[in-house]
């Protein structure tokens, strides 16, 4: 049987552009050649899409190089698909190897829905909710799940933030852009002066920020895979060598953190985390795959939900594929299942009626 063509999207208008190049390289490398044939489309920092030469998808290094050839510009045509140089691209499924804004926040997913193409990962709702840290936590609270305490603010509300912090949970606090992932724009403030600097940094990336108390504990992550009946893998433990699990520790510095799989916790706690990860995944309507992040508080042993990442990293040091591999799924089978899950969701929806007749 002829392999089906899978469009791998990478790059993007985001601070996680370089991470995406690494994730895409790993995904292509681990595609089953008997089932799939990758078609690379690189998105530059300006948001322009370019069809990539097939030979460039198999580099010697663990990252791809995005080639910007005007003759290979890609057009997205609603209801028809993807086109390059006047020719329609064959596509059984789109695999977004994209992270952050314009990749996993629902915008790309909406474009794929309008275009009429199957795609891997969560749909518009699950993607947009998962990217919004504030709404994610509000939904988890409504579902009765334990979350890290938080307050939010926009630029007009910052004058009262010190008193709000002191009345809520006190310093030190972590400041994060609400609609961003992978520790971009995240910093720690131990006092009001550091808070002011941290807010300046966070507001470079978003119009709204979320503030959380520093949790004295261990950082735990859990992989979730599936659509209607998801299953959890791991959990794993992150022991960062940096002050916290920063962007550099996650993706750049190979010694930025020790990744311990399974986490060194009692089995009942591991099972609780797996159960909470699946419940958190379902609560925000995630699909396909996600990495759910927790804190395990030192003194109380409380397990607190922190975030969900609906398109987690696939680099050689990323926790999501490593937890799945530890759970008995090869990287190749993992890529195949994620593609199948995207096609499965597409097939469920394609026969729905969208107009009254």
C-alpha cells in the first residue's frame, strides 16, 4: 500500500520557533515509512508558509532548517486544501509540530477546519482553552480539581497588584503571560521591585498576566494520549538545575534538568496523578495528546494541577515522548497513533450536518 502523505507544519510566528524545528525533525524521523510520507511546510517568523524540499526533512542534526523559497510559497484555500506552485498538495492529515501562539492556541486549528483537512491534536476549543492559563484553571476549579492558587491582571490593573498578592498568598510569585507556553516570558519575583520588572517582561508577550505563589515542591508531568477514552503515561519528575524549569532548561540546555521516569513517588500518588491528568485533559476538551503539569508540595504532599500543553515538545529531551516510550509505546507507534487520532476525529465530524435543509 502506498504511504499516505502527512503534512508536517513547523516554525511559526512564535518565540518557540526554534523548538518547533527540533520537534518536527523528531516527528519526521520517527514516521513509519510504510504508512506515511512526510511533506514539510515551514512557517517563517512573518507567518509565510513554504513547501520544503523532501531531502531537507532528514538532516544530520536534530533540527530542521527552514528554506524560504518564494517559488515554493504555500497557499491555504478554504474548502479545498493546500496549494504550492499552482498544484494541490496531497494530504491525509496535518501534523502541527508547532508550539505556542498561532500553533496550539486554536487559530491554526480553526484554519484547518475551514480548509477541510484532518489534523492531529486538539480541536479549536481544546486548543484555545489549553493555551489560556486563566480559563484552564477556572474550568479545573469548576470540575473540582486541585489547582495552584492564582490571580490575573491586565496592564490597567497593575497598581493594585502588590496588595492583591499580599492578601492572596504573598511573595515570592511567578508571573506568566496568560496566552503563552513553554516558560516564555515567565519570571520569579521575590518583592515588589522585582514584580515591576517581571511585569514589564511578561507584558511584552501578552496583554494579560497570571500570578501564582511559589510552590515548594517537585515538578511532575504526565502524558495523556487519546480522544474519548484517553490514557495517561508516566508521570515523570523534572529536577531543574536552573532556578526554575525555564525555557532554556526545557529546550536549549541538555543539562538543564534531570528527567526522572517514573517520578520517585509512592504508587498511590502516581495513580492519583494519572487519574487527575486524564480528568484535566477531558475537562478542557483536549484531544489527541497533551502533557499535564503538576506540583507535588513538599510539606503537605498535596498534588496541584499547574498547566496543560496540548502540543507538547517532541525534541530529544522532551518529557512527553519519553513518558510514552517508558510506558511501552515506541516513538514510531506514538507518531502513528497521534495521526490516527486526528483522522478519527475528522471522520466523526465530516458527516455532521451544518445547514438546515
